[in-house]
């Protein structure tokens, strides 16, 4: 399959035309309209700082249905002690910046360039991007962020500075998404960590079919801050 070159419009080629590795298109920008159009069509940006923007639609796709969340007995016992204070949308900028900083501190590199951080922070201020935070003694111990469109939450990245903090934030978020009638969490690519929480792979064809319906359905999430 060819890789498509995007123009100034916010129109994407169909995700099922992506290459075998998931790469679909190159170019464009990170404007809110383009990003929202991408996610609604199962496409997400992922590229190294300094490179052209690359757009992906992977196959298979890792997803988690909130009602299928699995929490191990060991983690359940730990969380039962309420080791963290969990909040939503109280420190979005700090969460996304920490996702980048922690990776750099661990010499892992990061795709979260200043442009990416600015783009998602703008989506947060517009009410589309959200964060979950885990606090320990008033300090930000871990968290994650992503986008909510319709009944789908598109997970982007997570971090922790205290053991199990990002897991606590993730469990709390997915539990809340279940109460708000979200049907799907898009985890994008396969990781053992997310598989352990009950995520599973589905074909790109199935993912795009479900997505086309779910992004148009309203959830029960409040229209303002998730608190």
C-alpha cells in the first residue's frame, strides 16, 4: 500500500488502506480539527521530534472494553488501602509533560515534542482531551491522558514516579468510563502491561466498524471537568 501525502484539508484516506505496519499518511499539522478527524477515523499521530508528522492505523488494534477490566488480586489488595488520591482533569499539562520527562529521564526517548504537548493541551482546553492523576501526599505520583469522543476513550500515554501510581489512575479511569457508559478504550498498540488489564486485539476492520458507530453516540460523561 502507498503512504498518502496529506493536503490542507482535514480529510484522511480510509484507515484500511494503511501499510502492513500501520503507516497510513504523512504531513499535515496537529490542529484540533485534524486531530479530531483522525481519531474519529481510528488514526493517530506518532513520529519522532524533527520528523514529518506520521499518521497510523494499526492492525490488529488493542482495545479494552471497560466492563472487561481485569485487576489482579495483588493489585486489588494494594488499591484497597487507598494509597493514592485520584482526580480527573486537575493537572492535564503536568501529566502530559511528565509522560515526556519520565521517558527522557529513563533514556527511552519520546514522541511527545513541544508541538505534540501544545496540541493535546489545546484539545484539553477545548474539552476533548482528559487526564487521570494519582497523588501521594500532595505530589503527582502518576497519571495518564487521552481523548474522549462519543463512547470511546483514546488512550495516549501514562507515567509513574511512584510504583503502581499509573495503574491506580488507569483502574480508576476505566471504572469511571464504565459508569459513564463508554464502550471502548483504544489502546492502539499491543503491550503486555495492557493485556494484563483485560485488553485484547481485534482486527482493524472490526475496530473501524465499531468506531464509526461509537464516536457518534453520546456517553454519560459530564460536559465540563471530569470531577
